[in-house]
C-alpha cells in the first residue's frame, strides 16, 4: 500500500495533537522551528541524519 508522505504526516500530527493535547505554543514552535531548519544551512546535516 502506497501512502503519500504528506498524508501520513498529517494523520500522525492530528492523532498526536488529539491524544497528547500539547499547548498551542508548543505546536507553533515545532512547526516554525522545522520550517526554519529546513531553509537553513543545517538542512543537509539534518537530512543526512534522517535518511540514515
């Protein structure tokens, strides 16, 4: 079964927010931090760690 990555991430994020009930500022901080790291000089380093 082939599931698109964006769909899998969306389902995991929805379930995580629904079940763990983190504060809204923590969700915003993680989203902003991920966006900033993805568009920084650290992106290749993080990518190589994730893909190993």
